[in-house]
């Protein structure tokens, strides 16, 4: 794929070699998201968590100052060729867990999986956790089949398997000092 090909792509379906495309990262509070960014991130989350995983749940937070819309929540968006390809949110202590900050809604577009983008996304998230929430331990509710992925980022499993929306999950923690 040459530069001319990259400049003429209409969508990600045409990408054969995503690992060679530079990812641009943006970090936003809820009120800084454009309507297009909000639409794109919600569509990605629904595509991954509702449609692909056939898990029907209300993805949108119902309380005005909770989770997505909380003043300390950070939304991390990854773009390749001006298309949203990666997303997650970082939640302040007390939002999901009383004593921990949290990373959640980790999503990669299907076409980009296996390219290393997930590790790039998590590395960016961990840097942001240090920047915005220094010395805070991180707790996540990880899908059980992704345990080894999170262990590569120094998360340790701290629970037995439990079902969340009928999907096997485990609690994992990353100490701020690691």
C-alpha cells in the first residue's frame, strides 16, 4: 500500500495492513467531544459490545454526572486515516470502584484487531492514568478470555470468574507502582 492509496481510502474495510498506519490519539472530557466523535464512539461501543457479543444492555449512562459524563472521566479516542479505530474511557476513583480508578469500554474496530493496536491503546491509557490520576491503583472488570492481554500490561487477576451480562469476567488490578 502506498501513500496515494492511503489518501484515497474511503473506509477501514479497504485497509489490509493497519499496523503500518499511524494512530492519532485524542483525550477528551464528555463536554469536549464533538457530536461526530460522540456518535462514532457510541457506534463503536454498540458494534463491539452489543452487536458482536450479542449482549443487550443499556450502554448509555442514565445519571447526568456519572461515568461517561463525569467531570473527571477521560475518553481516549484513536484515529487512523481519520476514522475512529480504538476507544476506551478512564473513570475517576469512586465511579466504578470506591478505592480505584478504572479503565473500561475498551474497544477496537474488528478490522484493526491483531495489529497491535490494542496494546498501543492500553499503553496510552496507562500513561494517561499516571498523568491525570498519579499514584492511583487501577481496577478493571476484564472479559476472562482477555486475561493474558491485560497481564502483559501488569494487571493481576484478583477474583474468580463471574458473569457480567452473561459473559465470563474477572476482576484485575494494576498497582500504581508497576
